C-alpha cells in the first residue's frame, strides 16, 4: 500500500519563489497515492501558472474566493470539507500571518479556517522574515492551535542569503504528512525494538563496536507508533533523538542489551531486533589501560574473543515468545544467508540488508529483502522512514495472520 493511498490532499500554494516546487510536489503526492486539489493565492499565480498545476493534479485549480462559476461547481465550504489534510507548500510569511489572525478574505485562508481536517504548513521565506519576532509569534500561536509546521531548513535561499527559510524537500513533506494520519494496524499491540550498535570494552578507554547508526531501528520504532502500537526502544550508543511517544531504554554492551531485551520481551507481542549486537566480545576486560610498551612489535597484541549470548535464539526457544523479526546484515550470498538465519533461529520474519560495498550502514536510504516462512517481499531503495513504514505494514499483516492462526 502506498503512503498516502486514498487520502485527499488540498494543496495550497502561496506567492514565493519556491512555488515552482509545487508542480513536482503535486506529482509526488499523487505518486504516493493521494488525490490532490490545488488552491493558489493570487500572488502564487504570478510565480507559476494555474494551468501547470491543473494539468498535474487533474482537477481545476481554484484561486479566487468570490468566483461565481467555481462556487457553482464546488462551493468553498464544500471544498473545505473535501480533504483529509490541507497542506500549504510553500506557505508565505504573509499567509502565516493571515492564518494567525483567523482571516478569511482569500480562498486559501478561508478554507484553512473552515476545514476540520489537519492543516500543515511548509514555510519558505527569507531568513530575516522567518526569524522576525512577528513571524515567530504567529507560528507559536498557530502551533498551539494545532497547525503542523514542516520545516523550513537552513540552506541557500532564493534571495541570495544563507540561513533558515528554505522549504523542506518533497520526500520529507510527504513523510510528515503521512505521519498525520493515525493508522490502527497495531492498535493495542506492544512492540519492542532494539537499535544501534553495542560497545564491548577492551580496557577503560578502548572498545570494539560496529558501523550501525541506529537509524533503521529508530525509524522502525517511529513507524510502530504511527501504526498505533505502544513502543519500547532498547538502544545501543547512538546520537539520535528519541521518536515521539516511544519509551527508550539505553544500553551500551551486548550483555546489557541481552538483559534489557529479556526483561522487556515478556510484556511485548512483537520484537523487532534491528540492533547490531556484537557476536563476539572480549574474553577479559583489562582493569587498567593496556600499555603499548607491554607488547612487542613482532608478537603484536592478541585479543581473545568469546561468543556473546544469542538474544533471538534464546527468545525463539521460549514457550511464550513474541512474534520475532530479525535483521540480517549480509555482504555476500545475501538471500541464501538471510534465509538460513530465518530457519536456524526460528524467526517469524527477517529483513535482510545488503551491506556490501558500504551500503546500508549510516545512510539515510536503504533497501530490504523481507522473508517469512512461505513468503517474501522486496522493499525498494527509499528513505529509512518510508522503508520502516512499509516494513511495519508487512509485520502487522503477518502478525495478524499469526495471531489469528494461534487463537482460532
Ligand atoms: C520575487 C519575490 C519572491 C518572494 N518570495 C517570498 C517567499 O519566498 N516567502 C514569502 O513569505 N514571501 C515572498 N515574497 C512576498 C510575497 O509574495 C508577498 O508577501 C505576497 O503578498 C504573499 O501573498 P500570499 O501569501 O497571498 O501568497 C516574494 C515576493 C517576490 C516579489
């Protein structure tokens, strides 16, 4: 299912240089499954023609409020009732001010006032306008009223300045818009997610670790929340903010990860093991820093490693076990190795990550091959947020099947 399948989006366009991006945005929204109707302010029509947006959206574009012919086709209140969300991108400083005042003297402002659908604004403006106290006050007021703000970000601005005021990219707008729609796929289900690397101390200053950034696991936790689940996230050492409405437990080593998962797993119905937990850890921890001089150049330094406990295998062996989703990072024979892990560890599902040639780790984009007993799905290259949502969709479907099978 696409991110915005069946959703009706009313796209408002204001008078900004960034209005040219709205053409692509209409396309991207439709590609994401949305039906799109466009309303432009009078100023916006000076930057991009209604004809372009009409051709791309497949619907007449509305501009004026008092328009006899347009009102006869679809009255402005009817139009305000039509969408599942109103997205204004770009939103100008003046439009934000009008909205903050509750004005209704142009069509777009009147629609935002009349609609009961969520309203989201993607501002674009000069950095001075964005930082101005009047704009800040308008944004504070609208945020308190429940209006969502997507961006802006800092970067090169059309006026030649650098700074905050640049409209965020379409992909992020669509991800944020999709997040406004609650899904009930995992309502009432408790999901445990592990994320990030572990660190295995060699001595007080050195450790063994791996290249996992935690981004995928954090995105999975956020997607589970969006799907209506109660989520606990056990995270190795990463520099990532906790997703909203997620309970976070921080750990450092594989042993701590093991203890935390074992403690929390019984209260969760699904466990998504996205952490890259060390398979091997130092056999001994040196209490004092190992001195270079103690080792000869010839013999070098031999570090003995022992296997760490296998968290997934241990959970899989329990009588009362959560629905288990593993991750496999493979550099060769990707599908074969992932499939073997699915069977060996008796998992319910595995998401296989091809990390050969630097792929997968610490990237914002990824692709996954997902296998489960009797099925498979390939999730094409996409941002980790979108990928996590698609993965959560698959997990929810399989979990429901599994649950229904075991309760009937
Ligand atoms: C070339 C040009 C570019 C502009 N770009 C922006 C902009 O990026 N953001 C903004 O808030 N206003 C911008 N403005 C000012 C708005 O177009 C102006 O405030 C207008 O009244 C906004 O109308 P609207 O909010 O009804 O679309 C620009 C003006 C010009 C002439």
